[in-house]
């Protein structure tokens, strides 16, 4: 403590000024900050104000609005500091502009806040435009709010829940039904679950008179279903369906994805077709930059006319819980995974493995016959020497729109290169993890349904609420249905929940996603041999395969 006191005594006047100003920033002490500023401008030869000093004063001002007794002083002082900054020919940066934009918004001058924000160009952040956006929302100036959003998106800024909730609120208040619909979908795309305050805004719309009036009385159900499939499930985006009053109720979702209030079946949402194609092209482009171009092109051509429901990261499976120091690779584990996948769809998966590993395994007479069959039947593909097999199994899974069996978390630098906002959504829908319990393979399938806002083919909505939950089945959702359809559904509740009535979009959940599956990993490896010749067999079950539902 003595050293700290001595150090403080030895500070220069500028050092002491900086220390005092930092303390004001931490405590948001406006009155002391004003005193410091006055002392600085009265002694310009002793204290030379810099960009950092000005920004600290502006920060304190822009965070002193919560106390009504200091709000006006904070605004006046803030503008005075900003003008002084300009007279000193100090160029404002993004932090400066954000603070002054907050001052402008505090005076309900959204136009000035917006002009200030636009002045920083591409350096603008969400916080830079927030003051103008929220000011226009507060003032009920919907069109100006939409202009701010459009400008933000033109800069590549991704709006978060607070901004989207503000846009939704002003749209509800101004009864702009097409904008309400639009922002519900933007919320769906941006966040997984909504806060209580956002849920209240949503409920206020569906409880209003305007919401009951808008919507199609008749629509083409085939067109709606096709749109949902095209979008990856969970929404159609064709506008409000139906007419009549809405009923918004708190509900929960059963583990199989069924709403316990209305019986609607929720789905596991995939990325849409356009995103899938862009994703596949992105993976291929990056792979060709880092792999021998001809090698990867050869794989693309080889894959072109194939049909798989699953791709297996064979190295990940074979090396699972093995002794790396001894070079251990369990062919038995790989065979168990392959057999389990075949037993469930009657189709062989694509197994991706380094040629070096394949060559080593072929030297073992016990494995040779099986592996040669896999190679001949296009079950096994050996990636070239020196290649990274990650590119191959990821591209195959994306291109063929199928499941990917791997415990790889896909956090390596090659996945970071993709930089895709929808990569997490794709993984949730397509990655199958696994484990072995007492010699049995256990596949951990993708979730039966996604925790995101969902819009059904009959126009109802389901909105997940944020909050810590031990199990997803205990999460609270908003179940929003037209009262007429809700009454009809209640009369037919038993038939709604029958498996035969499960939505076409969620049939994959019935066949592939109904929990964890196990099979015995035992017996001779060559018991799998001989099945390869039956690769094109199809299951007698009428349930569609994974790939057919994705296409």
C-alpha cells in the first residue's frame, strides 16, 4: 500500500488527471468528470486533452441518462465536449460517434444520430446505429427505422435480438402486417430462442385485431409443402395463412417433437437448398486451394452419380479409444458402424479413409476380402497420399445432403475458413456422434426437432422462450394457432398424434432420429462381407430415406 501511495504521489499532473478520469469512467461519476474537464481547460499548458480524454468524457455523459436529475446536464456537457473536440481538430472515431449518437437519441433526435453514424462509414458497428434505430422505434417512426436497418445490412451488420425486437415492436404498433411477418422470420434466422420481452411483443401482435384480419383464406397446400421442403423445413415464408382470431398459449414440446397443446409436429430444421449448394461450392473451392487440384476433382467426379444416406469419417471411428502410440485402428468398430447404418436404411454408407491406412489394412488377410468388396461396391473411398480427409468427408456429406458419422467437433482451422453462419445449423441437422458401450455401438442421432421459431404448413407458429433448462422437453414455448383450427385440432387430437399423420417433413425423425440406436459389435468381421453385393436394396418400409427427404 505504501508503494501504491508513493507511486500516486510521484505521478505527473497529466498522469494524475488520467487516473482521476479513469476512476470517473468506472463509477460513471458525472459531477467529478465535469470538474476535471473545467480544470483541464483552465490550465491548457498543464493538461493537454487527447482523443482518449474526450472519449472518456463522452462515455461518462452517454451513460448518465438513467438518473433524471443528471440527464440534462449530461446531454449539455456531452455536446459541449464534442464541439471542443472539433475545435481542437481531433478526428472523432467510432467510439466518439457512438457516444454522441446516444446523446442525440436522448433528445429524441434520431435523424442526427443516424447522420452521425453514417459518417463513420464501414467502421460502424451495431452499437453505432443502435441509438438512431431505437430512437425511431421509440418515436413510432417506422419507415425511418426500416431505413436504418437497410443501411446497417448494406454494411454487412448482423442484427441481434434487441434490434430485431425493436423493429418488430414498431411494426406491431403501426399494424404493418407484412413487416411483422418479415421480422418474425428474421428472428427465426438470427436467434434460437426469444427473451420474455420479445415474447410479449409477439403475443401483442397475435392478440390484436389486425392479426385476425390478415391471411389467405384459401391456399395451395402443395405449394406450401414444396416451399417448406425447399427451405429445409420449419417454415414456408409465403405469408400469413388463414383468418380469424389467434390463440397464444404457453406449451411444451414432447421429446418426439410434438406440441403438447396443439399436437403439431415440429421438425429438425436444415439449411435451405441454396445455402446447401453455396456451402458445397465453398468447401470444394477451399479444398482445391489446399489439396492437389486433380485429386479432389477426381473425387467430385467419382461422387457425382452416387446415392448415400450417410458418410463415415472412418479414421475418427477406427481410432476411437485406441492406443495412438501403438498405431491402433479398430476395423471392428468401423464395421459395427457400417452395419448399423445399413440395418436402418438398407443402404450402405460412404466410408472415407486415407489410402495409406487402406493399404495397411489390405495387408491383413483377415480384412482383405471385406475391404476389396467395399472398394468395388463404392462403399469405401481412399483419399490420396498427403491429403486431408476432412475435406473429402465434409464435401460428400454436404453435396449428397446426408448424415455424417463423426465425433469430430469440426473446430479446426479448416472449418474456421468456411466462416459460415449456417455451419452450426448444418452440423445440428447432419452430424451423428457415436460411442461404444460394452461392445455395442450407440449412434447419437441429430435432434428430433430444432429449438427455433417454426411456422407450420397450416400457418401456426411455435416460438421457444429463452431460459436455462435441464432437458429440452421442459422448455416453455409459445404455441400460436388460429382459434378455429385449434378447436378443430382438439376434436381430432387422437388422429393428429398418430404416426400416420406425422408431417412429411419429419418422417426422417420417425425413421432415423427416434433417439439412440444400438447394435451388437460381435462375431466375425466377414459376416459383413457378402452384403456389399446387395447395396442397392431398399427397405420394405414406406418411410422415405434421409436423402430423399432432403432433396
